C-alpha cells in the first residue's frame, strides 16, 4: 500500500497496462512528454517510448477514429479526451463506430480494447466548457460501458478493469478530486469489477445514490442527516452502463426511499433512468416519491456555480422532504 | 527548436498570392482507350496471373451489379449499389496489395473484396440478411466485411473509416519501430488501404485522418475515388480546389493522381504507394479519376440531376480497356471469356434463388454482439421478447417457430 492521490492511482493503472501488452498505446492532446494537462500520464513516454505514448493533433474526432482503428487491430488503445466538455466532436466515432463495431460486423471485428479516459464535472470554476458531466448522452447508446470512480483506490481498480474489459469503455474521471482524493492504494495490480455498485455505508431510512465526485456530497449529507436522527444507506453506483439494478433495488426495498444525485442537468440525466427502473422494481415498497437532486437545466454556470451545484445542503433538504412525505 | 512554426524558411519581398491551381496536378495514364500502352508509358511489373485475376474480378462485379440491380427492381433485395465505371480503380488497387494488408472501404468497393476471394454465396448471404451472413443480418445490403479476408465491415456513416485506417495502420507499424530511437527497424509487413469518395473527403474525419497519418507517420494508402458525384451533388459543388490530391500536399503526404478507368495505371500507382509505405512507414494519397457511370444506389435516379449529353461523353469502360491490354499481350482467350461470362450470369441467378430461401437469423442475434457477452439487462429484455413472440406467433413468423 502507498498513499496516492487519484492522478497517481490512474498513472499507476496506466503504467501496469502499458507493461502488460507490447502494442498498448496512450495518446491524446498533450499527453506525451508533458504528461497531460492534469499530469495523469506523467513519466510514461520516457518509460514506454514516443511511439507508444504520444501527443495527437488537436482533433477529438481524429483521436477516437484513430483509437477505433488501433483497437480493431487488437492493440489496447487508451485515448484521453482532455475535458469531457470536448468529447462531442468525437460523438460520431464513439456512438456510431465504437459502440456498434462488434454488432454491425457480427463480431467479425470489435473495438473491445478501447478505453476512453476523460476528466468530467464541476466545482473547479471551469464554467460552461470545463465542468460538464455528459455521461447520460453515452448511456443512451447500447454497446458502450461507462464507469466513474469516487476516489483514488477505486480509480486504479476500475481503470484496470476498463482497460482489460473486452468492450469499449468510457472512464469519467472526477477532476475536482484528482489531487484532493488521497488514500491507500495498492502498488500492485488489482481489479474492481465493472457493473457492481457498492454499498458504502448501511442505513435504514433512505437510500442515497450517486457516483464519482458526487459521492463526497451525499456522504456529507448523510452525516448531517444522522445528526437529525435519519439513517441513510449510501451507495456508489460506480458503473453507469451496465448498472447494478439489483443492489439498488435491494437497498430501496429495505429503506423504502431513494434519492439520486448527479451534477448533470436533471432532465434526462441518468437519474431519470434509475428512477423509472426502481419504481418498476420496488413500487410497493416505496414510502415516498423518488427524489432527484441534480444540476439545473441550464448550461454550467461560472459566477453562480455555488447556487447551481447539487450540494450537501440541497441533498439534506431533499432527504428530509422524502422522510417526512 | 530552430523552426518552431514548422514552415519553410524562404523569405520574399514579393507581395503575391499563391494561386490555388499552382500545383497543376497531372493524372497518370498508361493505357489508351483500346488498351494499348501510350507513348512514354512504363509498363509496371505485372504477371499474367495477376492481370487475368484483375480482369475476371471486374467481369464478375459487372455481372453481379447488373443482376443485383435487376433483383432490386424485382423487389428481391431492398437495396443495391453498383461499382459501374470504377471496377478498374477498385480491383487494380486491391491487386497491388498483399492479401493480408487491411482494406477499409466506403461501400462501393465490392470488387476489392471479390479480388480477395469473397464467394458468390457470401455476397448473396449478406444481401439477403440471412442466417449465414457473416454480419448476422444486421446491416443493409452491400455492407460486407470479412476478418478472414482482412476487409473491414462497411459502416454507413461517411468518412469514419479514414482516421480508423490511420489507427489500424499505426498498429501494423509498431512492431517495426525501434523503441530506442523511434526509427523503423525493418520493412513493414502489412499496411492499410482506405477507400473513400470525393464527397466523403468533405467530412471532418477526412481531415483528421490524413493529418494524423502524416504527423504520426502511419503506413496507410488513402485511396480517393473521385467519381464526380456524391449522390446528386457534383464535384464542383463539393470543393473548389484541384481535386482531392491537392490536399495531400497540404497535409505533408506523398500524393499521386491516376486515371481510375485505367486499371494498369491504378495498379502501377498503388504498387508504388505500397512500396513507399512499407519502406518509410508513411502514408500516401492516391486520387483516382473515374466517372460514376451508374446511379449512386438503387434509391437514386441520375436523370434528375445530370444530362444525357454529359453521360454520353463520359463512357470510359475500365473493363473494355483492360481487355484490350490483355488481348494485346496474348493473355486472354476471348471465346472462353465470353462463355465464362454467360455461365456466371446463370450462377448468379441460381445463387439468388438459394440465398433468398435461407432462414433469417435467430432471435438471440438481436442481443448478441452488443457487448462481448449480453449484460443482465439485455438478457432480461430478450426473455421478455421471447415470451411476447410466443404469445403472438402469427405476428412474428420469422422467429416464432424457432424459439425454444
């Protein structure tokens, strides 16, 4: 075990992945010698060579097109999109190509060796274009897997799982926690399975569900609720696609209440899908309407970021409303 | 860095524009209309067996296209696309490759796949979306693909294969790179050839793919089929520059333009391009100029956007021209060739009758291959669907009888 922040944990997962396969490549804007704008790929070009860890021209659609081709040839392709806000020029390559490669060819070809890493989320005074959480757009596309870690330990284990998984995966990294999340992380290889949620703390009155950086917020809200005598069960979804319906439904069956929180705008956010599924699965166990504490349906603001974000106080308020319904 | 802006360092006092046509790009042509070598033409290194295979492939595709166009009109297949006029460009370029080089095509390149050995039955199974189709009946007719033949499955969105070809080619180069100095340590075994039309070259993926191939040095041949039309949009409404070739120079890519109706010239140009790529690990852009003699697809009618006069002045047939070359060489028995073509047309009709009777894929193929293994949600959806189909068998005759 070593103390690592999330960037070091990610770097460690990448290092292991590069040593594992002679064709594995890491590429994206500024990821080469510089090591990425957040330094997640620091030191890897020196270690594995310019031909396997390299800068690309500034073209997200090109990065993903290149990545699809590389992965189709059987090379682990680890592509970085510098900010999730800039993933949209690559939307066609991801949605029409990566996601459908295996299906459309009858498994003659696939891009299972593709992993896309991209920092997402707000709380860093990044305004409209350095703050977005675009996971729901991709959750609507069959063929992709989507994973979001909440801390350094989870980041390493989950990223290793994403790279080893034989499907295209988007790994959304909560950039607000890159340096803030520090904890014990094994230096050796380990895997945290994709598709399994984790019950982070047990409780009896209400289930709080989130992923990524929002976990910190709902855990904080759970502490505040505890002081008011409300027992919260806290779950980290970890994988958006496939998502662990069973673990969430089991918890909601027990507590009778569900609160979902994400930074992305509430309308058609992934919380909407969870709410629809859980009312189907747990209808007769529900004691109150499923609550969503999410971003407003606006572009991500700057000066009014504090008002916009679904903070612990908003979550606490919604917990109380749900329990008192 | 001595040259941080990465530009040529000549300085001038002349306040002059560079004219867009400054390059005046030539078109390589080796055979005249009758298939005779033109003056000063240097014949490429081509053997009788290869030349005959190119010719037989072109004849096969012409016959297949005619028969399947008719089959579509009879309502037997939903859709078809002919290669009419471009058989030479596609077949001869594929012939200049090694059989295990990767081909990433757009959609009109069935001749390249045939050259690699795709059987008549395989073509039919794909077009009839039956359970023997390698693509499991999931894509519209002509979206072929074969791992065995190193021919990437066709994707309808235009141009997406261009940056993918760069990535694929890059993987072919990695084992030949010396990690110490980044230089090539040996000649590259295999390259990638990427086909696309002049219309697709307007997509952002074209720019991304060529620029990345040039900068990252990927051994890929970009083969632009400039056939004059993107569905109904003529080339002069598609771009204002000198064809597609002029752009190669801008990206820093070795470039050559060739008469696409001259199979021998296409063969020579692609052979040269491949040689350059395997030796240097770098890309080449080949622009083929051949008029699209047919419609875009069976859903299209060219009489709505181009004149009879235009069509009557653009009639170059790559097959006739190459036939002339073969006859001159004494490599072709014309009587035998005609007999074979007659027999082929019969075989195609027979193959249609067989393929259209083969069952459609099973219901499980709805959810297989979305992921490597179906995720729990999909398994649940499939079970629910099966129960529904079983409850209403008359409404779903394709699968109802086969659900266990």
